[in-house]
C-alpha cells in the first residue's frame, strides 16, 4: 500500500471518528424530552430508522456496562436489527409511571406564538417568528445574530433578510417589554422606552437612565455614585429618580428556566433492591427506535445516495447506547454514594464533587457535567436533577463524628437553621458564634462561609434578628 493511500485512509478514519464522537456528545447533553424529539425527527427523515411496535423487555443488568463512545462502523456481520433492542442493558424500572414528573400547561413560548398569530404578518414571517422564539435564551433575550439564525433555519423557512427583520421587529414588539432584545442592556432600554411612551415616567429621568445603561453600565454595577452624579449634571434628585426607575425594571423579560411549564421526564428512577437504593433506567424516557428492514436490502445498503442515511442511523443508535450506559453508570455511583440522602433527606447529603465521580469512573469532568446537567431522577421524595447529588465539602477536624469527610452545603444550611431556631431572640448568635459551635462539634467552618449559607437560606443578619425581637 502506498504512503499516500495510507495517509488518505488515516484522514478518512479520523473524520469518521470525529463524526461519531460529535453525535455521542450531542445526545449526551440532551434532556430526555429533547432526545425523544430528536428520535422522532430522525425516524421521519431517515428511511433506515423506524419505531418499534412494542417496547423492548426490561432486563436486569448483570455486568458493568461500557461507557466508551462507539466509533466508526459496526463490525462485519453485526446484528443490526437487534442493536437498539439491546442498548438498554441497564435495569429498567417496570413500575415507572410515564406521566410522572411531566407538566404540560401552556408555555411562555407557546403564548408568544399565539400572540404572533394576531399580528399582520405573512406566513413566512410567522415561520420566522417560530424559529426566533426557539432561539431565545433562558432570560428571553435573542443573543444569536439575526443573519446566523436565518442561515441556521434556511431549511425550515427560506425567507429574505427583510422578512426576517420584520419578524424580529414584530417579536420585539410583543409583551413583555424587552423580549428578543440582543442584550440585557437593550432589554432594559426597551422597557424604559415603553414606560416613557405610556407616560409612566418623566422623560428627563428616562433619558438619564438610558445614558447610564448604555455608557456607564459598569459604574451602575459598582454603584459609583460620584461618576453617576456627574452624568446627572450633579442633580441628585434626578439621579435618584433614574435609579428608582431602574429598580422597577426586569433584567430578565422571561425566565424560561424558572417556568413551571417546563417538561420534565425523569431519565432514571431510584428504588430499593436487596436493602439498598439503586438507580434504574426509566423505559419511558428512551426512544423506541431501531433499524428498519431496509437495512437488510443489499440494493439499499450499496446505494451511494442512501449510504449517508445508513451511517447516520448507525451513529444515532450507537450514540443512544453510549448515552444510556454513561448516564446509568454515573447515576449508580451517585446513588450508592448518597444512600443516606434517600433515607434521611437533604441534610444527610454527603460531600461529593464532580471531580470525585470523574476520577472514580475514569471519565473526564466535562463528561460528568454534560451527563448530569438537565437529567432527572425520580426518587422516593420526588423528582430532582442528577446534579443535586453533588455537594461541596467543608473540611472537618479529626474529632468529626462518624468519620465524616466534612459538612455538605445542605448539611450546613440544616445546622445553621437549627442553631438559629434554638437561639435566644434577645441575644441572637453572630456568624462567628455559629462557626465556633460547629467547630466545637468537630467541623471547621469559617465565619464567611456561615454568612454565605445564612444569606442563601434567607436568614436575616444578627442585627436584624435582634431588632425584630425587640419590636
């Protein structure tokens, strides 16, 4: 074989592996709902994929699944038709309710689309709005450049730049004010503009606030009163009016991540098996898809036009297999490590970092992060994100009880709440006092850490608690 041919084959193999890895990473970071939608889309577009009539039977796993990402084509003579039906090698929870954890009231995105239907727009422009709504980030902003969005959705709607522009302007004109703006600053400026048009604020204060937002955002964040007052021509009253208006604005027009309308379909469930809590795959959260009969027909397999579709189908099924095995492997590690959490609740959460899981499972931290983000677990006390089983540790002294490796964040909150609840209202504990009491129990926790977690729990400062007690 010539050196040139070897180089070409090496380049082709490298490209194939890269494509396979990209497919696996794409599916790894998808939520279960996104994965199901992706499967439905591929079944509709790819002749080598079909939906199975019956779900594969659940089987209890007897050996550790591989989390390696499959790369390249399948081995010669591999049983393609059975590939998907065997991917869920992890134990499936036959008692899982497919509707548990699924919430379906009208979403904010759907409300925006309904409002857009009332606008005087062409069908193409309405289609553009549908695409733009999908590109809104978790705050309701459109940070993707319009030309990039148009290019990305060209296969969905072939609209002109002018039509895309009209669609964007129409979307930005909907409620709430600030929706689909390119940045937080422009979102706030749009809110000021509408309130000014409605006569709700004085124009001088509105103009000053717009200037501060666009030219002195850093000074606003630092509360640099000297600079801000200079911008207001030393008019302290005008500055206070502008800052008062700023406090009334919403920097996040729509908080998609806080919506109660988000669909959550647990990827896994936790139940007791042989006296231990164990993680199982939720069969309702995995796509019921396999290679179609067309994959067995020689004319189709050898077709130059159909070959890319067959490769895509194989990569998808391999990537789903890798996703499930990696997800189950990490979940089993977390559940085994956090047995007390499922028995006693959040206060019993043991310190555990993503780095610890990565090292124990011989994975990269980025893989652990992608796998646990947006993946949910149905436990005995409800549905929680897999990431919630991680918790930073606080170092403990040698006198720490039960050989604990330290306090988790959840345990710190629980300890602080208990100490504050038992304190003398007339002489409340200072953060330093709480830190000293925990140190006396064998845990070294700094005063600054106590203050951070106290504020996180919404517990007022010592001064405010004393004032409330004297009222």
